[in-house]
């Protein structure tokens, strides 16, 4: 009834969180202890029990399917598809998470919330590559991925990994296939507030401008304090700065919406090490390829032509985390990146990576599509 009420009001969809707690076992049996020799009276922490009777019970997925069926009833009108996401809250079990996509015959969520980039303990080219490839390899065929690097329950990128990596992480988020999910403030590089009296330092108000309370409220104060750096880190001031974090985010969004290979095409991982993660985005029928060279470690030099057969000797920097590099031609045998630098390289080829045997296991496509230059359209039956 709640779902129908809001769908009737015209909402575009729902994201259902903590769905694994929807059902509990009907009996009141104690849940198993992690440490069987521990005195039961001393158990105070959630992590000290296995939650076999209060999470992911038989029938839980039936409830989610019923949500989907209800939402589908409101999606019949052309152009009014109702989106459904779910937070599986399965941090370790990738197979359990993928169950929330449903099956070929019975759909559940459009996608379960992807926590793998958020849960990375250390930032490196290897760790990012592992998180991306794990999701893409585990995702059921034909389903749609999603990516998030921040949330209300996680330290902000700048505080978690360092301000020097904010730009390249946003470049990763907006050039991967699927739906990017941005926690407010990450597009301007906000940091956690430094306050001993606040339990949620990552939930400080959005920093809009350098007015009182960062333009978030006209009241005397906000419930959670505004970060003290708001006069220099805010949306208004970054709009006026040519090479700002916000303007990079805007350029990435524009690139994503205007280039078919980036929002619909193949994604192939071609290289990763402790510093860099390199992948391409390409689409059948187009000879234009985008190659992302993203540095999550220290200064690096890489010979991409030695890695990718038939790679042209020159590529153009379509977009860089440093705008002064935009439009420059680079030698693909010597691609240099500094700490936290990201490059979107563009080149033309008639031999895409996803057709190469050496990379086939690391190439993924969600909704396959091909481009027809004769009719200037996408078609599905490639």
C-alpha cells in the first residue's frame, strides 16, 4: 500500500535498503555465537553472533519480487518506467548480492547497490581493478551495473584516501559502464568535518557558497556543523575556477552523455598494477575508442602499445584531471601519469580490444548495442 501510494503520486522509483532484514524466523531461538565458548551473558556486539535467523530468510526474495511486480504495474505508460534498486547489504558474498538482480524470467531490482568500491581497504590500481572486475564478472548476463564511491555511512573520498585522489576517483565513477551514484559533496571534494562531538562527520551540510552556513540554511546554525573549509571549498567558487573539481565532474558528465561508447559500449580491462588501472570503452560499429589511464598510486610510466596489439602510436587526451593537458597528443609507448592523475585518451581503430582473444575474459558489456553510421542509430540485434 505504501508503494502504491507513492507511485500514484508519480515518484520515479524506490531504493529499498536493508532488505535482508525483511523477514525473521518465526521461532525465538537464540542465534549462534561466533565464539561458542563465550559466556552468552557477555555478548553485547552484533558481530558476536551469526544472524542465521534474522537475515536473508526463505521467502525474503519473494517479497522483493512482489515489490517489482507492483512497480511494473505502474510502468506500462510509455516513458514512465519505475526504477527499483535494493541495498543487499552483503559486503562479502558477491553471489548472494547478485541474487537481487533476479533471474532471466523473474526480475527483482534493476540493480543491487554496489558497495565494492566503497569497501576497499586500500587504494591502488590493483584494488580498483579487482573491485570493478569482480562485479562485472559476477553480474548476470544482460543486467546493468552501478558504482558508488561514497555514502552516508562512509568517510568521504578526500578523508578516506586523500584529496589528491578525488578527481581520478570521480573520473573512474563516470567512465565505467552502468549507473554512477554520487554522494553529495563528492563532486566538489568535500572532506569530513573535524569534530569530536559529531558522530557522523561525513554528513556535514552541502557547501553551496561562502555565505553563513555555506548557504545550506538561513537559520543560525545547522544540526551537524558546516565544515570550516566551506569558504574555499564550495560549489559557487568552483564554478568560477577553470580547473576545479566541480568543472571536471561536469565535463565528465558531458562526455558520458555525448559519447556512445562510454554510456553504452564494451568495457575491457587491459592493465593494472599497484599504481594504474587502464581500461577501454568501445562500441561495435564505431572506430572511436576511449582509453582510461587512471593513477591511484604514485607517478607511473607505462607502454600501452606493448600491451595492446595494433594500438596507434598516438592518442589524443580527450579529458584530463588537469585541464591544461586536454587536446594534447601523447605517445602511447610512454604514457606518464602523476599521483592521482587521470587521462581519457581517444584514438581510432578498426580492431577493437573486445574482439582480441588476449582480453576476452576481461571484456564486459551490459546491454549490447551496435551503431549504424548509415542510419545514425543504435540497434540491438548485432
